[in-house]
C-alpha cells in the first residue's frame, strides 16, 4: 500500500523557520511509524533526525506527535492511524533538529522529586531485605512502569502554559516513592509536589492518561497525591 508521510523539518543551522516535507512510501499496514521514518532516513534523506533506541517500547526515546497525538513511534502501526501520517516533535520543548527536542528541562523536573529510594535506617535485625507485603507493593506498582518518554507531560495543557510545572511524569515518580512503605522521604517529597509548580497546576485535563504508552492511570495517581496533601494520609 502507498503511505504518505508528512514530516516536520527544522535545522537551526540553515533554516530561519520550520517546514514540512512529504514522502510517499510503499509499506504495509503492520509497519510502525518508526519503520517508515527509518525508510525515509535510509532511502530518501539521510539528514532526517529523530531519536530511537530499543524499537520495542522500552527505552522511551521516540515519543512523537503523530497525527496530532503523542505516541511512541515504535508502538503505533499504520493500521491504527491510516495511510496519511503527519509526524511532528512533541510540544512544549525546544527543538534541536527536526524531530529531536531538548529533554533537559523534562529531566530537571524529574530530578526535583528526588527519584531514588531514601532510607537511612539500619537494615532489619536479620540483615535481610526491607520487607513489603504484596498489598503495600500494589499501592505504587503502576508508577513503576514509567519509561520517562514524556508523552504525558508534553500533552498536558498546563505544561504548555507554564514550563515550570513539574508535569505528570515527575508526579508519577513522586507517587511511586511517596507511597512506597520502605521509603522515608515521603514528607519531603510531599512538600515539593505541594509547591505552586506542583499538584496545583494539574486541572485534571486527562490528556496525560490518554497519551501514556504504558497505560499508567496518571490522572488517578495525581488525584491520590492531591488527596494525600489534604488528609496527610499516606498508606
Ligand atoms: Fe511516558 Fe507514561 Fe511515564 Fe508519562 S507516565 S513519561 S507517558 S511512561
Ligand atoms: Fe495535565 Fe494530566 Fe493534569 S494532562 S492537567 S497532568 S490530568
Ligand atoms: Fe525505545 Fe521506541 S525506540 S521506546
């Protein structure tokens, strides 16, 4: 079948503004958008720039705006979106070249919620692990699936409006540690997400949940954090 691929192009070294280029390719309905981008790069224009690594939905590096919605290019098939495909960079980030954006501010926000395990207490007397029941683990399990692709944060209208908003990805990570019964820095993280750049900026738009390739119920997790700020209850 014939597939038309319209791709956002911008090279700041030579272009004064962006433009789109259109390519017509032979492909299959089972081709992924990443396969099509590789074809263009391999056979039409080797200067086309985009990020990718695992090609299997694990590394989170190929988040793109495809037909107006955020997806991982390696997870979306032609049969899911049709044969007229527009590919653009994710929104709200500085464009470095073509489909590559500067992810640094995204990771800066991520680091603000202290995304590591904090527990300075001595190990239990038997010297073994810090035990946790399956029920305690289930409370934060969904957030552990995040691959930091930024599909959520860059689909959020509150993030587009103010780039100092921590964003849903950082809040998912905050939830993952705040509700972990083994971690001891919940109150410190609660203070961080309660600042004006945190939970208050989420207006329950729900775009984040719809965009997440790992099907993490992001809006629900953010809601649990909001409730915890009111009740002070973390369990
Ligand atoms: Fe990507 Fe989902 Fe993690 Fe957001 S929560 S960064 S959409 S995996
Ligand atoms: Fe944004 Fe998701 Fe909240 S899209 S406004 S973080 S529910
Ligand atoms: Fe790794 Fe798509 S290339 S998630």
